[in-house]
């Protein structure tokens, strides 16, 4: 389009010039004593235009000639800059394909070429960022080569680069270098140092998914399950894990926290921090209630934690594994003391209702029998335990059932039955 417009304009100028020259009969008289020269006005105008064009192009040629040294210097600078960038790209390519020694040499070549530019009095606007990237690449390569001293040297130089150019880019490079330092420390199994690097990050950067993943690994390695659990819950909110992986991770962390808890108040605070989904997980609730009883906590609190699991067991028994049911029954019977309190009576009614709804379930027969025994309902306990003992699959529960039958027989002074029950318990 531009060429067409130029062509139309050229034709317009040619037509206007032809029309003007055809009707222009003027002359120009030039007196040069003792001569007189008469020249056509058209020729004078043509000559003036020709002279102006000649002067213009001569001036441009002179300017281009004087610019040659500067252009040559700019070309050399451009070639060195391109060589530095090419070396950086080459180093990154070597690093990605696992040639760490070549990658470190390429990164060091970038630093040398940038230094030669600075020594020549030429400085790039992004020289600081280029050096920082080269140092980080060299440190990554040294880390892969297990050269800790070289890695630390390049990391220190990357962190201490003077601030030049864009401050936002400089800040991003510093944050990236600290994140990599945290990962390197984690690879070295040095969890405290990794956590120290992560603590130095700004608040916004520390809440990024990458930083929280590193903090989760470092906290687990350092044996700090509380910090690991908090980080895992934040990552779950960011949807950093699948639902199944998130549940497995939280479950393992809570198990570890429960095992490391040595005070009932601390365990109660931990249980209060967990979400409703975690509280309704059978493994967690059973483990927490068992540990609570081991810490001599109130049995009513353990029963309160177990209540949602009992509801699940009655509504959807197929979703709870057999081993979980067995563990649940063991913990629940331990939490029932036989006191004549409203809670104990309520639990007795719930257990009896469930057992009557499933009269052939040996686990419910055993649980109901043990509860009746604790509440001194000897006859009912005798019947239920006698039905449950031969059918129980779990060895521990079966032994407990026979022992309970032996104790009941001794109370009735039925020594023959008691000896047989003790014998069955011993043979289980």
C-alpha cells in the first residue's frame, strides 16, 4: 500500500512538473563581465534541485563515514552480548540433558564474557540479571556434581550481586536463588538449614505452592509434624494434592503428631485444630481416643470422639475395614467404665439396639457382653460372651472373651466351666 501511494505521488509530481515546465517561458540572465548568459528558468530550477540533492547525499555519506568507528564498536558489543546469551542458553541445554560439568563451564563462560564487556567500558542494562542467572546455573550444576563449596560460592555471588536494572527482576532472582538454596539443603538432608532459607523469604513468596512443598518436606525431615500438618492443610486448600493423596498425608501426619503428644491437654488442642473430615476418619479417631485413654484422659472425651465413627459403623458398615472395627471395639470398651452415668446408659442402649438389629454379629455380641459385664449384668453378659467367643476371628478379642467367661464362672463358683474357659483362652 505504501509503495502504491509513493508511485501515485511520483506520477503527480511528474505531471505537475511537466505542466509547469511547458508553460514556463521565463529566462534567467547571468552577467559575468564581459559575458552575458541567458538560461532557461526550467534549467535553473533543475540545476538547483540537482545541487540540493547532491549536497544532501554528500552530507549523508560523510555522516555514515564518521559513524563507522561507532558502528564497529556497537557491532563488537552486540557480538559479545550475543556470545554471552548463547553461552547461557548452551549451559541451560547442557543442564537439562544432564551434562552438569559442561553446564557449569558454559555458565562460567557467560561470567567471563560479561566481565570482558565491563572491562572494555561497556555495560549491559541487564548485566546484573545475566550474572545472577549464570551464578544460579553454575550453582545448580555444582550441586548436581556434589561440589558443595563451589555451589556455596556461586550462591553467595548470586545473592550479593549489585542491584542494577529492573528492581522487580532483581527481587525475583533473589527469591528464586533462596528457593533453590532451600531445596539444595533439603537434598543434603539438612532440614534446619532448609527451613532457615524458607523463613527468609517474603510472606507472599513463602505462601507459594513451591515454597510450601519444600517447607512440608523440610518439616517432616526435621521431625516437626505440627508445622508439617499446618503446611499440608494450606497446600490442600491450594489444591496441590489429589483428594486421596491429601487424606493419606494428613492421616500420617496426625498419626505422628498423636504419637509424639505426651499431655492430654496438648492432644485435645490438636484434635480441636483438625477439620470435621479428619475427625470423622476412623483411623484418626480411634488412634486419638486410644492415646487419650493412655494419657489418663477423661473416658467421656474419648467416647465423644468415637461417636461419629459409631454412627458411620451403623449406617455404612461396609466402608469400615474389619481391623478398624476390631480396634474401635477395643477402644470403646476401654472407655466404658460401668458407672451409672447418663452417658454410660446412653451407650449401653445404643450397643444393645445395634446388637439386637444384628444378633449374629460376634463383634457386637462381644461388645454388648463386655459392657454388660462392666455394669454387673452377669447373666446377660454370660449369654452374649458365650455366643461371641467361638465365632470371633480376632485372636486378641477371642482370648478376652474366654477370660471374661472364666471370670464370670468363678463368680458363680462354677470351677469346671471356669477351668475350661481359662484353657480355651490359653489355647487361643
